[in-house]
């Protein structure tokens, strides 16, 4: 069975990009897919072909939450497409729930 991991430099690049440029998406993932609406911040700490781990700030401390993907990612391009689709879905769910909108485009 193939490894669920990306090459370390690839994983680091994708996580750095998400944490630097899409922190709002990380938070939306936790709220919607992690069902943790009290979260105030989230930082991606691991990313593999099966899911992502995020360090989450909540009112009483921090948690580490795993969000699985709905399919095994093929490559970095699939990761990008999947994360964008998840972000758009989460943004729609948050809008429907009456939560403040994200600034992601």
C-alpha cells in the first residue's frame, strides 16, 4: 500500500501556505468539519493524503483535531483542489448558520 505521506518538503510548503495565506480556511475547517464552533483560531500542523491535523484555539485552551478527507489524495494538485472545495463548502455552511463570513476567495 502506498504511503499516506507527502514528501516532507511538499507537506511543509502546503502547510506554510495554508497557515500564512488561508488561516481563515483552517478555522472554517474546524468549525464545520470538526463541529467545533467555539474555535477562535486554527493552525495546520500535519497534512497527509488522508487528512489534516490542526492545532485549535478554544476559549479554555488548545486542542489538536484531525479532519479526514472524503477521499485519499492523489498528489499536491488534488490537495489544492480538495482544500479549496472544503473551504467553499465550509464557507457556505457558516453563512447558512448565520456565522460571520470568511474573506477567502
